C-alpha cells in the first residue's frame, strides 16, 4: 500500500521524503526525545540512512514497514515519526512505535499519533494484532497507549541494551476486535 496518508483533526501521517531528514534529526538526534527509546541519539548520517531506508521500503513488494512522518496540519511541520513493521513471527501482526519532538509533547499529539497508526494497521492493512514496547520509566507513553485502548500485557526482561546496560520493556497491544469495539 503506497502512498499512505491518514489524518486526524490536528495531525496527518504521510510518507517520508528525503527533505524530512533534518526534521527527523530534531527527534532522533535529541537526547530528550530518545531518552526512553531503544537507541542513543542518532547522528545526521544515521538519520539520513534511516530516511533513505524508509523511502526504499515504502515501495517494496510486499511492503513490510511503514515509516511515516507525523505532520502538524496547521503548520505543515514534521513533529514526529511513526512506524508499523510487520511481525514475521505472528500472522497479521505488526509492531509499532512513535516519537515526537519534545516541543510537541503534552498536548495530545501522542494519542492522536497512536490512533492514526492503529487505524492504518487495522482499517487499511487488516491486521489482527498490533503491539509496541516501551521503557518501564516512560509513564507518558504508558498513559498514551492506555488512553488509545491498548492493553498492557507484561514485561520483556532485559530486552534492550542501551548505554551499556540491559533494560526491560513493557508490552502494550491491541487486537482488531478491540479496535472495532472502540470505533463503534
């Protein structure tokens, strides 16, 4: 499925463009924005590679990754990054993740982003299950995923190695029938 374009009242998900690299760097290069993510802040070169890989995967057949820009509709600025990746270990399932620029935190954009990604997965891609993992310390992400209707399923112990130390992850998931019930 290409190109992807979904919107909410304030946000839009769209395919990444090569011109988005600097805006993605403002997120993935930020120590504050990546504090609870699974990786250290990225360099300009690394972000360029991520954007290039995302562009290539967008037109792959079959498409297994949806790496998308989160755009604030009023300003047309990229304020976030959302991703759905097909899970090769589960039928009709995907993992998801999202990150926003720190200056876009605290106004509900995280919840809108999660709902847009869930809608893409369940409505457009006919997935059965979407799941994501977060740092146990990321309470904002926990509140966001819970508010979106996702269920906290448990911990993956020593899941992520960051800054030379292993860290657990907390899994949240939603099933297609739960999504349909929310959308009634």
